[in-house]
């Protein structure tokens, strides 16, 4: 009897489990459909349909219901009571949506100037949650001023000096700061100039309107200079008796310097007679900055003519890069020594300071810097370790999560909500939930999170979690190796380093084969449609279409073809080929020096911050992937190599669309 009963019981359990699985899958599919219907209702402001969908998900106890309630609250915010808001916050305490509702309610409180309630609500937001909304940041300063918080004045100045765009909600803060004398004419002029130099004419006009020394004519000229700086300089009708007017000359000349240093120098000489010494120093600093970005040989001397107090952090960095480019180690050491302390303490300049000290024979002092830097997990940390050689350092703490820890993590309400969001193809919202969750975790739990994400096939979230650890690490999770069959096959076919391919993909898409950038690049290797068509033509693919970009095999074939092409263009030089993958071969070639350059110097002096960081991260990735893949280990310094001089006969390349979007600031 028992021998028959047990198999029957087991069979029945299997049937029940299968039935529950079908029901769960069906329920989740139903939740997804309702969520998407509700999202459309929210976007079209169809409140009755949204409310109906919310009731449906509530009855099902769906983890997605809070999202619908959040949308409902956005549409009815002006009618909500304090008690309704508190009820939502209590029900969804410590979730991302709770913080978002607090942000919405803070804005409402700020607009009606209920400052006591504003401060109380603001205190409920955890420190690890960044209040990015500028309006609420302005309200926070305004609340502090109204409640006699002495730190509010410095907070207001810091916010204005950050250069963030000011929304309509910031007018009250500006008025309050002006009334107490913090926003005086001198400070107003400073942030007005900053807005102009950041090419934010709208913000400049907002600030200029608050001055007693401006008028409607000047406000119109701000727009004129933004549209055509050369024409304004040619007409020479700027109000040069006003500091606000003279700032127009500085703005127009700065715009010229981005395109033509010689023309900007000529304009500066022409108008320097109407500028005071402070304005001349500011202009010289900006011309030196653009000269450095263009790798002009006179950049170092141009910076030396500027008073140190006139230099911004960005200008200090390019002053240092100019010395680095010239490999003038004594001058570089002096520049880093004069930098603001916080800037000099960044890992980039600690590394180059150590190298400069080494060049002067101060090896002990250099090694002290390198030893500390070598314990940090980034591009300059790896280079520092190589500079030190095989010396004993502090052992690296690693962590391997247990299966039970991963199972417990999977039961968290936030994870259930994320799973439901992924089922509804709401990847963006799921990613935001993940980022919020990670901020509250310690290093070991972040590694547990990374392991869970890996098991789910959420490779981008795996990297995000493992990358966030600061003292305890798991490099297998930080550098995962999905799609190995595709990448290994393509790497062998193109005869390129598979570790480099993984380095590119980790930086480009974090292994999201469905990824699409704001400029249209798609797939694992973020290939632009125009580039893909060009490659497809080279490969003789007559049936290629843009829809194929997200097919993994197709995308990897296209991307590795382009990697091989850039590598051949630059005679096997990986750093230049990486720069070309991001910004195009012509730019990568232009950034070479008149004499051979160490690869790390080439990377650090790339003018575009996106490409500069991209090259460093990709090659650091490749450096870490080689041992993970069982490939020969190449030192990062050897991988960077030596960049040949521009005149060394590097082949001209065809013009191909790249993945980078260059802002006017660069």
C-alpha cells in the first residue's frame, strides 16, 4: 500500500505544484497587463481607468499596486490631504515610492510656505536618498532662512555655485537670499558669469534680472550672444560700462575659443582695454583651458600667466594635463601642490603626483602615495600596484554569499516588486528600485544582491551591486562573463583580445542586449545604426535591417568587426582603438602628440570627459577580465602601450558614426 501511495502522493504534489505555478504565472501576466493599461491611463490622465486598475491590483495583492497608487497621487496631488499622504507613507515605508511621494509633498509644502511641516517631512527622507529636484533644494534653503537656520545661507551659496538650472520654484530662495544680503551684487555677478560660461543663457537672464545694474537691452544681448557671438563682437555695441555687459564680451570670446583659439586671442586683444584686471584674468583662464583641450603647445605658458585664484577646478585639472602632456614633471608637481586640497586628493592627481615625485628621485615619498592608492579598485589603483611591483600590501577582503543568504534576499518585498516590474517590461523602474535598495546595504549584502541578480540574468544589476562595494569585494560578480560562446567565437574570428571585447561591452551596455542609448546606439556593443549599415555592407549582408541590432549574435559580429577595424587603423594600439570606438578614428588620431606618448598620458589628456573616462574604464575592465577568462595576463601599463606621434603614418580611416554625444561644453 505504501509503495503505491507514496508515488501517487508525489505525483499529486507535482500536479498541485504545476497548477500553482501556472496560476502564479497567469496572475503575474494579468498583473503586467493591468500595470501597462494603468500606465497608459496615467499618461493620458484617465483617472477613472487608473483607479479601476488600482482596485484590480489591490484585490490581487499585487506588488505593483503601489505604483498605480503613486500615479493616482500625482494626478490628484492638489486634492490630497496630509492624512492620505501619511497613510501611503506608512503602508510603503522605506521604499523608493515613499521617498518620491515625500518629494511631491515637499514641493506642495514649499509652494505654500509651510516651513515647519517642510522640515519635518524632509527629515523623514534617508541620507542615502539624493533629493535631486532643484525646486525642493531651493525650498530647503528657503525653509532654513525662514526658520533662522544659520547653515541655510552657505547651503544657498553652494547650490547657486553648483550651476544647476533654477526652476520657477527657486525664485523665493533667490528673493530670500537677496533680502538678507547673501545674494549681493558681487555674488550675483559671479554666478551670472558662471551661467554664461556654462552656456546657460536662460539661467544667466534669470540672475541678471535680479541686479539693479541691468536693463532690457542687456537681457536681449544675452540671447544674441548665445545665438551668434561673432556677430555681437563685430557690432561692438555691448554695454561695456557695466560688469554684466562686459561679461558678454567674455562669453562671446569664450564661445570663439571653443572653435578657434587664434580668433579668440585676437578678439581678447581688441576688447581688453574695456576689461578690468579680474575680467582679463578670467578670460585668459578660459582661453588657456580651450588651448589645453586642443593640445596647443602654448597652453602651459597661457595657464602660467593666470593668477591661481582665478582658476576653477576644471582649469586646474587642464593646467596639470598640459604639464603632463609635455611630460614636464617638475611643473606638474608644482601645479598639483597648488591645487585646491580636495582636488589634489582625487586618485588621478595622487597617482600623477607619485609619478612626478619618482621622476625627481623621491622614491620613498612616491611609494607611500602609491601604496595607499594600490588598495583602491580603479584604473589608477591598478597602475599604482604595477608601479610598486611585487610588494606586500593589505590583503583584499572578499566575500562569497551562501545559497541561504541569496534565498532570504529573494524574499524581500522590494525584490518581489522588482520581479513584477521586470515581468511588466518596466526595466527603468526596476533599475531605480535596485539602486535605491543598494544604497541601504552593506558590502556583503550587496554581494548577495549581485549573486541573486546574476542567477536571474540581470547582468547590469549584477555589475551595479558588485561595483558598489568599498572594502569587501567579489570580482567574479563585478566582472561577469555572460554570452561567452558568442564573444569567444567572434573574438577568435576577428583575432582580437576577448578580454578587451568584454571590457567594451561591460562599459557600453552592462550586458543588456536590449539596451538603446539616447542617440540610437543599440545592443550589447551599442552599435550606431549608421555604423551597423556600413559594417553590414562591408560584410556583404544584403538583408541587414536595424531590427537586427538587438540580436546578440548579429550585434557581437558588428561590434567586433568595428573593433578589429579600429585596431588595424591604429596598428594594434588598444588605447587609441578604444578611443576610436567611442569618439571616432579621426578624433583618436588627432589626440596623439607630436612625439610618442605613454598610453596613460594619452588617456588622461583626451579632451572629452566621456571618452577620457571610457578609455580608462574599458582598459581597466580588460585588465581584470583576462585572468577571469583564463587568458594571458597583460599589465595595464603594457595594455596602454605607447602612443605613436601623429606624424608616424597611422592610416587614415573612413568616417563612421560613433556612440558619443559631445556637448558644447567640451
